[in-house]
C-alpha cells in the first residue's frame, strides 16, 4: 500500500518574510536625541540673546567708571550733562550759542568754537558752550533718548547756565539732528540756528521715494545694511556693529573710502584728537555710536520738511551749510529739503566734503552769517 505526501503551497510574500533578515533597532534612543536637540536649541538661543545684549555702561563717577573732570549740570531726571565754555565770558556775552557735536565726538570737538577767531568772538560778543550728548564723554547715558528728550536737555542746559530766554544753536553732522529737534520742540527758545552737513534719515516722510532710493543705494552695501538694521531692528544694532561675520559700518571702522579728497586732507590735520579720543566712548559704544544710529535713523515723530518757520517776522534766521562733494550726506537730498523750506538760508560749497568746517576761516563765516547776515 502506497503512502502519499502532502503538498503545501507557499506564497512569494510568505517566502520573503521567512528569508528577510530582522531589522536591528537603533542603539541611540529617540528620547536622548530629542533631549540633545533641545539642549542645543536652548544653548543657541541663550548665545544669541547674549550676543545681541550690549554690556552695561561704565557710568562716570561710579566705582568702576571713568573719573569726572568736567563741570556738569544735573537734569530733571537725575542725569548729568558735562559741558565746556568757549569765547568771551558768559556775563559779558551779547550772543550765546549752544554747540551740538556729531557722531563719535564730544564737547572738545566743538570745531566752531575752537576755530573761531578771537577777534570775531570779541567783536560780536560770542559765548559758546559745548556739551557731551547723553552717553558721550562725561554725560550720563539716557536709555530712553529721543529727539524730544535731547531738545529738552538742551533747554535745561540753557536754563541751568542762565543763558536767557533765547539762545542760538549750532549742530555739526549728526548734531544737526538735535537742531531739527529744537526747531520742532522748543522753537520759541531759539534766536537762530546753524545746521552744518546734517545727515539725512532716508525714512523721513515727505521725501520722494525715487530721491531717497537713488541716494541710499549710492552708499556701500555694508552701510546700507547698517542703516536698515538701525531703522527696522534697532535691538540688533549692537550685534551688527560688533559681529565679525560681515562688514558693518564704514564710518565706525574709520574707512577713508567714504571721505572726499578735502576730507582726507582736513582729517589728517586733526592730530590734537589723539590726546582725548579715548574719552569719547569711555562709557560704552552702545551708549554713544549705536544709540546715535538708532535715534538718528529710526522712526521720527516728525519730518524736517514739515517744520514751520520759527521766525515769521524775520526776528531770527536758520542757516544750512552743505558741501557738494560730501560722501556721507547726499547733497541731492539736502537741496530738496532747502527747496521745501524756503525760510532756510541754504549755503552749498563747491568742492567741499563733510569736514569742511575744519577748513580755515569757516567758523568765522558761519558766525558772521548767523549774527550779521553776511
């Protein structure tokens, strides 16, 4: 008797399942991977936060801060402003002028006061007081600084020094922004004003977009980004100007590429600055240079082109001086502002750069035009 076998059919899928090698599980637990990524993310955020935070200022007169060497006044909020007097004695003066310094400078850089001839000062009875803007030199920083607060600081300086109900004001370069602020917020305190090469805020309302775009893109790419950061993300200004990955402000770096031939010649003669240059930013770069960028190129509460004439009866005058070869301040935009404000006496100097106030005789010219209309 024959015995029969059982034939079993096996599918292809089943065969592959029996012959497939088992998959090895990862020896690195998923939980540890997630924890590691979280730690790395937190570490990066912490590093980024620290990188964008400016260090605390070194306040003058504090235990670890610079010494106080200049006379100072105490302001309404407890801050102090350091100042320096020039010209004839205040009590004998006929014309009292407050000078506002520019970017990366302080009270000793009062070029109009330092280069004004003694004869002109005596003949016209000119007294000039220069002061350190907040954060510069020996003036306390103002973490809430605005154009209005600076105008009120200037008014309080005038009152504390007893300059009278009216005074003149002069601002060079970024100090010109303070003059615009005074014309807006304390016009009744002014007897007259001089703006010397005041920078343009490319986001001022009232400036034609085609004009601002044209002059903005004439700048070096790194300077375009420096101003963009200050305007749109001011909380990144410190990081942008201290990081080493990309080039930042040409002005802060001291590049000569942004100077005219006249500027290079004039700057080379300013050897006296070496004796006090370290004092300019001794309280910190954020309180000085970076705050200047944020305030000067941030969102303003007003536009200069909308200002009204503070002297409708010609009881005073406003003068704006500009070099046509200034590579820091575009002359095209300055011309437009002068056209929009016909009550401003506009003086354009051929062949002049940004530092033309240091040229021989310019201080006398400024003061005579202001006081004598010449």
